[in-house]
C-alpha cells in the first residue's frame, strides 16, 4: 500500500462556526502566467498539473477543464486519456485550516475501478508528523476481489492501529468527515440525513499537530495502472466544509 505524496457561501451558526460549502457556477480559467485554480467550499484550490509522472501513483496530472471543473453539481475530478497517457486529477487547498472537522459530500458514490483511488485528506510537504496526513480513501489497491472498498488512515499507514478498512455502500449520497483534535482523530461516514454508516477513532500521542498542512482531494491510478475497464473515471464532490473546534 503506497504512501500518498502528494460559495462561496459562508454560514455562521450559534452552535459553532461552520463554513458551508457551495460550489460556484464556473471554474477559474488559467491565467497567462500562473497555474490554474478553482474556487470551491469557500477557499481557493490549486489544480495539480504535471506532464511527467509524479506521486501518488506515479501518474500524470492534468489541469485542464477535462480533468477538473466546477458547476452547479459541485467539483468534478476526472481521470482521462489523451493519446497513450492517462491523466489524473488533484486539487490542493490554498488555506491551512488546522484542527477542526473536515467534511466532503459525494452523491451517487460510484463503485470505483480497482485501480482507482479517491483521496480526501490533509497534507504538508514537510515530512514532520508523516506529512500531517489524515486520509479518507476509497480504494482496493488493484485487488478487484477485495470485499472492502474504503479506509480511514492516520499516517503512517503501516504503523500499528493507524488504519482500518471498511465496506461502504456505493449507491447513496454519503458525507465523509474527520474531526482532528489534540491527540485524536474521529472518522465518520454518514448519510445526508445524519444516519451513521461507519465510524472509527484513533487516539495517540503521535496524532499530528497543525503546521501548514492543506486539505486536498485527488483521483488517481494505483501504481499508474490504467483503469481495468479502460474507461475514464469521474467523481463529483458536491460539498466541502470545515468547522473549527469549539
């Protein structure tokens, strides 16, 4: 299992400050002298763009509107083929949010190809605290026979008790979240009505402390292998929100 390298409407609620994501109608276009960005969930996201293979994967990453765009449904991430190359998709939040609850809503949760990984996570290029990486990942790591399809992770994934595999339904709208607090991370997957589907908590002195990490989302190919069915893959993230600790 790899180590991942990797509306705006704001509503303030009395019970706690909540940033509610609403997708904008259109994505930002690339400027003449800079990388492309999109606005989603009240923050700006840099669209990853590499024409040489890099992690995770390794893979090529495309920054065109064929790979990443927004519309009324939300933020679209798509793996596409151009010539002989498959291009994956990743966006990097340009705001460091630190402790709090990170939540992503995904409608019609697709059953992903066994070579495809969906990542919803935090990351810092600084290697301290395992890059401050906390993950929700939908993935079967190339194993089509794996009955599980999802994992919650506090990196490093290969440390004892840092990862749990789960089986989630693939046909309903789900909200994946983790609450990051001093010494613990609480993962949950719920329906939009609030019914709990799965939950897992990690408590330990090695839970990272905040330090410049960013929220990220990506859709990529395990070991750079093409989708098993040879078809493009698309995920729509309907919403992203962050709620600070009380």
